[in-house]
C-alpha cells in the first residue's frame, strides 16, 4: 500500500499519466529523476541563457554540414508520408491562427532589421537621402541607381528584396533615396 502511495505521489508531482499496474518502481524513479533533472536544467538554462545559446551557435557552426544533411534526410522522409504531411499542415494552420499577431509582429521586426542593415550600408551609416539629405528613416527607400527598380520590386518585395541585397554582399548598384527623390527620379526617367 505504501508502495502504491509512493508511486502516486511521484506521478502526481510530475503530472505523468502512467498505468500503475505496468509500472515498476525503477521506471518511476527513473522518470522522476529525469523530470527533476529537466526542471533543474531549465532553471539553470534561464540563468545562463546566453552561455547556452552561444554554445549552441558554436556547435551549429562546427557541425553545420552534417546537421543540414540530417535535417534534409528527415524532411525527405516526412515529405513521402502523407499522414505526417497532413499532420504538419493541420498543426501549421492552427498555430498560425492562434499566433497571427505574434507572427506579423515578428515579420515586421525582421523586415525592419534587414531594411536598416541595407539602409545603413548604402548611406555609410548616415541614414539620409543620397540626393537631398532627408534623414527620416521612415521615408527612406532603396533605389536601383540605373533604373529597373520597379521591375526588381515587382519580383521581390520586403524581406526577400533586402535578403537578396545582403546575400549578394551589397552590390554597388543601389543607393538610398527619400520617397520624394524616388518619385522625382522616376518622373525624370519617365518611368511613370
Ligand atoms: Zn531626397
């Protein structure tokens, strides 16, 4: 009896759903220990988050190739399994619906981060229009110096456009203009 109470206490503490009949003390203690360790680790992780993130990043950098290959392998397996694919889709839809605002906010921050990187680069950290010196970042845009900007934009917008520039190591074919100068330039080149 005492034994059973013991088991119950343990699985109540850790919130485990277990079948007592098929569950021996060893397993219970083992799971209890694992759970305890996890809890302990979590607190420790929170305290030294930066250290762990740093370590994880370093690990990723040194094992990048094999990690990507393994992820690829997993993905190839999942792709061929219609049940798993349906599960993933259902999860994605419900996740997106639940976290709509959070996702939009994340995208906005990421887009702004990339945009600032690009603007800073092409203005040599001055954040101003190349023609008139206007310096309100809200109205600064990336301009294709020799035109073709509107076609470029049609294909790529926002994040994809900034990423393309960054991945190409900031090619010298762009400059930063304010909205006014952008429109004036377009008129001069009769792009309208
Ligand atoms: Zn300007």
